[in-house]
C-alpha cells in the first residue's frame, strides 16, 4: 500500500503544481492586460486600483469558508469546484465591456482563487509526514513562480498580438483540460495523522487557543507584510514598469521573469537545506523560522532604500528585485509552521485562516499605491516607490518581532499541555 502511495505522490503533486500555475495565470493576465484595459474601457487610476482590489473582496472570506469544508470534504472535489469558478470568471472577463462587468469578473475570480493555496497545500500535506513537508510545500510555492514565468513569457505577446479578451478565453480552455486530467488521476493522500494508533480520532482544540498563540499571530503578521508588495504583481507593477518607467511589455515581463527565477532558486535551496537540517536534529525554530525571517529583514531594508532615496534606475530595479526575491521565501515556511502547530483535523481551516489574513494585504496594497500616486500629484513613479518604501517599514518591524516571538515547538507543547490524548500527534521522526 505504501509503495503504491509513494509511486502516486509525484503525479498528484505535479497536478497540484499545475493547477497552481493556472490560477496564477488567471490572476496575472489582468496585470499584463492593464494598459489595454485602461485604454479600452477608459478607466481612471482610481477605478483600475479599485478593480484590482476587488479581486480580494471575497478572497479571504471564501478562503476561510472553504478551509473549514476542507477539514471534512475530499480536496479532490473542492479543487474541481474551484476550477469551474475560475473558468466562469475568465469567460465573464472576456465578455466585459463596462467597469461593472469587469468588476464582477474580478470578484468572482477572487472568490474562486481564495481557497487555492490552502487547499493545494492541505491536499499535498496528506501525502507527507510532518518533517517531510517543507520541500513539498516549497514545490507548491515554486509552482506559483512557474506560473509567473509562464505569464511573463507568454501573456505579453499573446495580449499584444491577439488582445486581452483572447487571453482570457484561452485560459478558460486550459482550466478545462486540467479539470479533466484531475478527475482521471487526482486522489487523496493516505497519510492519516488525524487518528491515534488505536484508530481513535484525535481531539480538536478551541480556535481561540489556536489563533491567539504568539506563533500563529506573528507568522501571520509577517506574512501579511510580505504580501503587500507581492500583490502588486497582479495590479500596479506592470503599469509602473510600462507607463512609469517606459519599458515595453516584454521588458517588464523579463524583469518579472528574473525575479521569479530568483524566487525559485532560493526556495528550492533553502527549503532543501532546512529539511536536511531537521533530519539531522536541528530545531524547527532554527530550520524553519530564522532563515525566512532574516530574508524578510533584508527585503524590508531594500524596499525602504528604494522608497525613500533617489537612486539610478538600475539601482532602483536592483533593490526591488532583491526585496521581491527574498520576501518570497517566507510562504512555504509559514505554511509548514502553521501545519506544525495545528491539529491535523483542523489543518485545512488553520491554513485557510492564515492565508486569508495574509492575503487581505492584496486588497489594501493597490489602494495604497493609488493613494500614494495621488499624494504625489499623479506622479506614477514616485507614488509607486513611496508605497514600496512604506511596505518596507512594516516588513522590517514585524520581521524583528517574529524573530523574537515565533517558536513553533514551544507553541505546540503549550497547546498540548492540557489536551486529552496528547491532542496533536508527535512529529514524525527524521
């Protein structure tokens, strides 16, 4: 049984990575099509910022609701339903001719994408023991970067030659193909850590204890701050690069590509080293907390310098590149930390709540940029860079706080202290 499960794992993980790539393309096309959409629908900067933020109006709510469903319902069917929502939203966007119809498509897409990361990570974790999860979690995050690469390489040319509406229709078709493959080959993982050795269901814990412990609070705050600049990839970044700095769509795509390759490299390298360190006996705090938070500290400094000093264009882009690569190390480690402190029966909902709180930054970030541009009297470049500098300050402050307070092993012991049946299963041996 275990050998069959092990052989199936790569295929399932590959399908999960593929659906993540598709979801990223579904989100990214709006950013690359931004200049065309603004011109064709005659949108103001405030309207474009509002539509960008609208993606997140139901994102967090649907993420949490579906996360609770994921505790009880097979991930296979949840992902299938999400794919159908994405396809519908893409077709609606393709047919949009007004501000309202485009707004509706963004809200619908956000509702469908909201549970995506939590459900795919939860589905992936069902195939791995506790100390094996960092690298698979990183692979799911790498898929996000691969989606960004695919978007950077393909979407600008596609939009330039065939128009943004054709791009939306094509992505709906790709989603349909994935759905058919998932129905044929997708399965649930057999690693069941929700029961004791006697087959009894492990108890759950009150959500107040799970959500208010210092590890969960701090890792979520740092993740929120790290997501502020990330959210701009799907809204203002291509517009800043093209309309503000005068880059061509392909040049802006190459910058996103360079960032993405850096994120993939650092995620695979550091997650592999961390997993190897834990197998050799390193504490979870040293292996999973310190590396990503140090990276966030450096990213925060880079963003502050970019936002509040005058530098040459190459230096500005270099600072943005450095910060964007380093802060993207956090996500996979953060998901693994949340999964470590959560009871297995509540893992899906805890991941969903963490991600929902983190991604509310996506609703705030485009609005902040729009306001910052207004503060700079319509200057797109100075407004965008001012917002980045402000994001860097928050990232720096909360990364320091996280280094001081996040301790997954201590939190796990505290949560278990008064729980029958030891509450949470012991971590798998190295």
